[in-house]
């Protein structure tokens, strides 16, 4: 049955999902003509009951929003920023699940959880593209941290994440999976939308690659952005906590609550799960080169060129802006 959200035009509907296009862009920031084309033509798939929830989500001026495509350094940035905002409370960071400290607005939260109960400054996570963000973001202007990553690494990481959540036989072969992402994801539109408004005073834009190259510099940048200051010893302790080997073994960053919910919802059998898999896997730059064939990488190069060259951009413009 065809129905309409208050702010989306529904184009297709099935038992669970609808395909929608943005109907009213008046709450979006002022952007260039090519931005408007990206924002108004892209079709997105989301559960129907979530549409108005996203649109009407109550935003506070004191909020800090982490916005990324999937597998672009989100968890790393969440843990870093939460600690910066919370006086480097390492004890709490090691004992309270990250989903409770920095909730994910698209994901079902534990029973009884209320976003309004989270004290300010709330650190909120989302993978939503610009056109699905709450309308109040553009009037309340909370701080926004946007993190981008080479999509080759991000898509390969998403493949392994799907196996981690749903089992090793839950997804097709790697290159089929990545090709579907290239066709159906809004990776470039997502990143380019925020790249174009990255100089607004309430936005900071950086890449996973920059975090890997010089995490201390990113920590300093985020501290200044959110108005916190720490001495060299404190920054050293934070960098040690954020070191990959420590993040990988930190159970509070393992997305335990999300994993349990997804596996229960999808009735994933324990025997399908590889016990050696973890949410945080390798955390390296360029890992896709060992997993994708040279022929397929040429196809990805062409995909990248088709999406960026029309704006006189290349990937390094986004990764090292």
C-alpha cells in the first residue's frame, strides 16, 4: 500500500522497506547547484517507521554528532571524542558499552533507553546521509565531526563486518559484495555533501587515513573543536588507550549490544559465527590491495573517477583536505 511520510515522497514499497526521494529540502544548508542535484535525486532505502523519527529527532545545540559512511573510523572517533568530552574517564570507557555512551540513532537501543536521558554534551553517531538528518541540525547547528575513508578499504571492511554480525556464509563473495556497494550505496554523495560545507564553523572534516598517519594531530584538532584542553601526559594516555591493539581488545568498543540484537533478530546460529572474528579487525590503510583483484580495482578506479572528476576532485582532496 502506498503511503507518505511528512517529508518524503515514497516511490516503491514492499513488506519491510520503502524507497524514497527527498520532497522538501528547505531545511538544508545553502549549497551549490551540484550539491542540490546530489541531495534531491539520490534514492535511499530505510525502514518506513524510521523516516519521521530521523526527521523529527530533537537536536540540542550542545550535541556533538559523528557522521560517517559505514566503516570509516567511526568507532575510533567515538571513543576518542567521548573521552575528550568526559575528562578522560578511562575507567568508564572500559566498563560501559560505547553504544550507551555514544548512541547510534539508526539502531535499536536497549529496552528503556531514551536519547533525552543522555546528559549534554551528547555524543551521537549516525551513518545517515545529509538529506535524512534531523531538520534541527541546520538550525541548532550542533558540532559535527565528519570522517571519510578510501571506499575500497571501507567496503572491504563492511564485507567482513557483515560476516562478523551474521556469519561467514551470510554474504556473497567479496567482489560481488563490493560491486553491489558501488552500485547501491551513496558513498560519494554522502562524503561530498559534507566536504562542500566542511569550512562551516560547527563542522570538522578529516579522514581515517589522517588518523592513521598522525593521530596526535587529530586529537589536538578535536580537542580545540570541542573546547577541551589536556596536558602532554594526558594526551599520551589517551593515545595509548586509542592504540589499535588496545581498541581491538577493549570489550566496551566491541559493539556487543548491537551484535547481540542483530544476531537475535536474524536468528543467526552460533555455528555460523567464527569466534576469532572481532568488530575491530585490522585498522590499516590499503588493506584492500591484498583482497581485491587488480582487474576489480581498475573497475573501482573508474567508478571513483566518474564520481569525482566532474567536480574537479580526486580522492586525496577528500582524504587529505
